C-alpha cells in the first residue's frame, strides 16, 4: 500500500506549532483526514458558487466566497 503523505513531515510541522503539548500517536492521521474533508467541502461549495453565477469553471472568486462559508463550518 502506498503512503498518501509523509507522516514524519506532518508530525514535525505539528510539533513545531505546539511543542509543549503531548499529542496522541495517530494525531497526524486525524489532522490529515480533517484537512482532506475541509478541501472536499471547499471544492463542493466553490462548485455551488460557480453554478450560481452560471460559470462552468471554478475561479478564484468562487473559492474566496466558498472559503468564508466553509471556515465558519470548521471553527472549533
């Protein structure tokens, strides 16, 4: 089975941001899955924004509008 992302790199990034916190063994997997879910919802919402303006291509303005909506959903 191929690896989807380099776990060691992601763990280093997480530890760099929160060096004093103890993290569980699989926290990098959880963060990666949440990241993929965020991107999936962002793409779906950007697609909806493009359909509302009758565009066939998702442009940066659609992603910007969608980003505000999706970030509200993902606030802790």
